[in-house]
C-alpha cells in the first residue's frame, strides 16, 4: 500500500508542478494576449488535441496496459511506437491541409497560418503523451512526473516570445519548443525498449485492445473539446473567457488525474477480484473528498478568483468557473468505477458511457450555446458530467456512491459557509490564507463526524507523509 502511495505522490507532485507552472503561464499569456488572442490560442490547442486523440487509436492506453503486465511484455513497445508515429504524421498532414477551412469556418484572420504551424505539434505532442503512458505502464511514475514538470517549465518560452511582440505565433512557438525537447528526452529514456522491428502478431493483439480504448479517448475528447470549437463560432473573446475559467477549474482535477493514472496500473497488477474492488473503493473515496473540497472552496469566490488571477477584463469567466467546478466534482464520482473497468480489461462499459456523453455534449452544444454562449457551454459540461457519472455508477455497484456524495456535499457546504464568513469578517490577504486552513480543518472534521473517515484512513496521512519524505529524501 505504501508503494502505491509513493507512486501516487510522484504523479501528484508531478501534476502539482505542472499546474504550478502551466497555470501562471496561462495567466501571463491571457494577460499579455488579451481575451481575443488568448481565445484564438485556446481554439488552436483544442483543435490540436482533437487531432492528436483522433489519430492516437488508443495506443497510449494500450502501452499502459501491455507494459503494466510485466517486463516480458516490453517487446510490444516498438510496435506501439511506430504505429503511433505513423498515425501522428497522418494527423498532422490532415491538420495542415484543413488549415484554410478552419480560417473560413471561424472567420479569424491569419488562423490558417497559425494552424499550419500548429500541425507540427500534432506529431510532437501526440508522441510525448504516448511516452507518458509508457512511463506509467513501466511503473516509472517519478520519471513521468519529472517529464511532465519539465514540459510545463519549457512552456515559459511562450511567454518570452509573446513579450518579444511575436503575439500568437510566439505562443505557438513556445508550445512547439517544449514538445520537441521533452520528446527527445523521453525517447532517450525509453531507447532501451526501442528496436526497429514491427511484429505483425503483436500489432494484431495491440489493435484488439486499443480500438476499445480508442473510442474512450475520442469520446472523452469530443465531450470536452467539441463544445469549445462550437463556442468559437461566437467569437474568440468568448472562447478566451471560457478557457480562463477552465484553467482555474482544472486545479480541481489535479489529484484526480494522478489517482486515475495509478489506479488503472494498480488494479491491473492485482490478481484477486477482492483486491481490485478495494483499490477502486479507496480511489473513489479519496478523489471525491478532495474534489469536493476544492470545488466548495472555489464556487463561493469565483468572481474574486477570476479578477485576482486574470483581470477585470475576464470577469464574465466567473460564471463558467462555478459550473465547471461542480462538473469536476460530479465527474470524480466515476473515478474508481472507470479505473476498475479499465484495469480489469473491460473497457466497453466505459466506452459506452463516454460515447453517450460525447453525443449528448454535441447535441446540447448545438441547442444551448447559440442562445447564450457562456451559460450554454457551462450547462453542457454540468449535464454531461452528471449523466456520465450516473451511467458508470449503475455499471459498478459495489461502491457506495450515495454515502460519498452526501458526506461530501454536507462537508463542502459547511466548509464554504465557514470560509465565506471568515473572509467577509477579515477581508484581507491573511484572512484568505486563514480561511483556507480553516476550511481544510472544518472539512476533515465534518467527514470524521459523518463517519467518512475510518481508522485506516487516519493511517493514510502517516503513509503519505512518509511517501513525501522518501520522495524528497528528507531526514
């Protein structure tokens, strides 16, 4: 169990490092570029991510699955790598060819030029994401975390290029630079697994697994990014507002991403059904508690957070921030169920839930966004997250979702009220810090009173501290 905590802590600290670097960079880019150009950049990145996922064929998840099965499975890596490279090049070519269409579709000046340059990152970013999956499959979580932090650190170059009056082109150049350098380093670290051979039998076995995983990635991407591309029809400024809210709300998914990555790997490595279910229950429990804490600390102060983090020119972003915080909280309920199904080699229920969510997201986007763009896209994410979690909860029934939800809601509401009172009584910067610590204390106390914490959970804090100490080699 302690080994699992060390793995989680590695990814957790890697994600923290990534957030601590990427969020300030996004804030600086938003301030320097303004809502309109920041919206253009966000739209380009969304299109890039869509093409990366569409051409991935689920090979990243396949790498995680096959490499997690043991060292004897490492022969699959070369076949996986060359397949991912080939499809990445195809995606980049299509993206480049479609650049003129994008400019006509959105009516944004120079968008075709931006898209042609960004097409290079379809290959670079796609391969880097594939390597991160591979590191996690090999249980090299610390290296995965370091590469994630380094990638986000190199994105500082985007800010430097923008400061040199290069505008959106400079921001794109920074993304290309960070993807290229980290890709070279990742290739070096995994070079011992790379042989210039492609095994046809392995390719067939890989495809049998990756196709189901592919629909998971595509559906997830459609549900998250297609609404944003539809929002782009109503102006890049609106996209800039929503992207700003998304950057802040993504802090809530910080621990969720780390736990999910480790959860699939740990469940895959367990031999008995009882052990797998135990991991899934624990995973859901901690992700829901942490997500609810951050959500209820974010929702009451949405307008203040946006004004402080960005500027008053981004004030409309406070509305989607509220809805996105609630959406991430609802989505956390499905964390354990999704990891359990993927870790036991049963991706079809997850695929089905995501496909329905993706179709629902597209349908709702076409209905809600045209009438009221910001409110419409916010409602889309809230409804889709709720439906997705409900579908998975009916599939994996051994997790006590109702108790987790009620405890989280009660604890979160009480915490939000207490923190709000503290900040209003003492409206200063120290009061915000005091409110944060008070909120954490109140939240944990409420969970304890509601029987949300067991003796085994109390021991968790000791294990986590030990993992942190060992991670940093503290004495």
